[in-house]
C-alpha cells in the first residue's frame, strides 16, 4: 500500500492533540494559528513535518541540502491536519475526448475479450507524469512524450486505455485552460479529471476561508482560479494597487492591469489567509503585501499588530520547488521555492522568529493522497472500476520533488534526463535515486514499465489489420 516512511523524517512528529507550543517553544497564542480541519467535502491529511520556515538555515547560504530526505523536518504543517478535496470537483469541466472509430472500438473489444489476463494487468497499472521537463518545456513539447501518451490512450495491441494522470508543481491558471493548452501541445486530449496542478488540492481551503489574498500567475488568473474553487472573496495584489498605488513603491502596474482589477476599500476588509498559487510576476508588490498582512492586526491592511506572531493569519504555498526547467538553454530557473524562502527570510529579519507556513505540491503527502483520489475517479471514467491500480509509476525530472515524493509514497519512480536532472548514462541521482531507474526520456520509461507489467512482447502500436481470431497477435503489428 502507498505509504510515507516516517522513520526517514528528521523531525519529531507532533501529535494532533498536543499543543504545538509544547514542541516549538512559542507562546500558546503564537502557536494557535487557525489551520482548518474537518469539513463535509474534505479529507484531513495528518501532518508529518514541522511548520518552521527554511530561512534560518539559509540566511547566509540560500542553497538546498543535496538530499530532500535530510530536509524533511522543515516542510509542514502546524502540527495539525491539512485538508484536501474528498474527490475531484465536478464543477471543473472535463474536456470532451474524441472516440475512436466505431469499427476500431468493436475490434478492440473483441481482442480484449480474448486477452483477459493482459487486460487485467493493463487496468492494474497506472502512470503519474510530471509536466515541465518530462512532457514539455514551457509551450514546447518533448517529442517522445506525444508517442508515449498516444500509446497509453489506446494506440497499443489491445486498443485499451492505460490509466495516467498529470501531477505538476506548475500552476497559476484554471485547470481547464491548462488542459486545453496541453492538449494542443501534446496532440492528445487531456481532461481536467486526470490533471492536478500544485494548487488543485488547495480548493479544499474554500470550505474554511472567505477573503483571501491570491498571488502568482499571469494577469489576474489566480483570482479566477480561486473563484472556480469556491472562495467567496479572492483578492489579487493588483486589486489592492488599484485601490492604493502607493502600497508598493516599486510596483509594476499598467493601465491594462488596472482594467482587470476589482478595487474595494481594503482598509475595511479582514483577510483570512494568504494563498500563493504560482510564481510571482511582480516580486516587489507581492512580497510587500504579503508582509503587510503577516504583520497586520488580525489580517487588516494599514495596521500593525503589537504581537505580529500571535495575530498572524496563515499563509499557504502551492509548492516548494527551488528550480524548474524552461525553454532556457542554460541551468534551470528559480521558481516558487525561492520566493517562499525570500518571504521567510524577510519575516524573520523583521520579527526575529521563523515563519510558520504550509506547503502543498510535490513531495508533500497531501498532494499524493489527492492523486489517489483522482486516479480512482479516472479509473471509474475509463474502465468503470473505482479502484486504485496496484502498480503506479511516477515519471519525473526533479529528484527532490518527483522522485523523493514518489519513493516516500511507495510508487515506482522513473527519472528522466530531459529536465532538471542531467546525469550521465546509467547514473542515478545519488541522494534521491529513482527506484525503477533512469531513462533518456518519458517514452523509454513508459516502454520499460509497460513491458514489465504486460510482457516484453507487448506491441506498443495498434494494428489496423488485426484479426480477432488470432487474439490480436498478428505479426504485422508495429513495435
């Protein structure tokens, strides 16, 4: 069964019924942050990390420990439970998936009837793909990924769909828009029901918070995302700039920005939480407003709390990656983890204490538990079987998120050389090795996994001349 090996953790676990103050040395009020738990439409994921920020150890050296395993004591999460949605929200519209020709459906059904053991094995395996560095670089596809996904969508000897979902630490736009973009790039239909962005599990927070500051992403799409999740009053930093441009002295704010804003009298509004959905496009403004709210009296702008620690509202980051691969030909670029570390360092410099925060995304446990929910739902859609496949393969390019998270959750992990990881042929990552191996690209990883589960002779193309009488084993099928 999927699990996290808690013996690997360097942090002392905090029992849910023990006040955090008794472990942290903080005053009782300082520890009593209003982190939610228990709601009809959410699942609570027990915390397994400390809530303390990473800034203390990084103040003079902003670099990661080479092993995520050694850093697991500084990830999450207030000594209580984190909420995730109980199941994928059906309000997120699925894309229509084009069906194969009826004649092929009939032939495939006949072939599958005569190969029941292989069909059972195909339904008992699944893939979980990272996106950036595995399937695409920004808006540019990684070409072998197209063939891999087409094969899993039914272009194989059984004409059967092998379950897969996409699990990315990217985000900043609605799931529907991102799936439409990926469908065009990869030339296969991608449904929102098989897609998880870093902030997708954070929709569960809408059960608990009404007015939230949402940061990151292009334009004001983060606010649109929050609205689709059910937050009643999501506020974007640009909305605050439209109300008071002087709030950020080094702002980036154009007439076009102003046209998309929804200003209010924010001096009269109490913020309940801060949500960082994606990478900031205006670091100066986002950092300033986040610090304003963290230091405010009970989440009210233009105020300063006498004890900012005890009155601090919670802050959530959708993921913790420090770097990610892009179209850039040089080393990977900094991402949300760098922004988080900067916020933590600024908060510590201003208050003298560590910032408590929540991090979702890979490799955090809540994201993997939510992935189970999505996989079960997707299995029901494509095979009418609401169950979790036993043999799950995580394919990623980042050892410190994709691989360490998959390893801790008991998945088979595959590391590819098309993104963050650039090891030599046959060389695994030394600190966070992939359990199933290292591959040149995602297609090679998928081939190896499929043949492990379905046999070395399994054909990775549908044969249009298949003869069901021969159980689909016509020699003319393409490898």
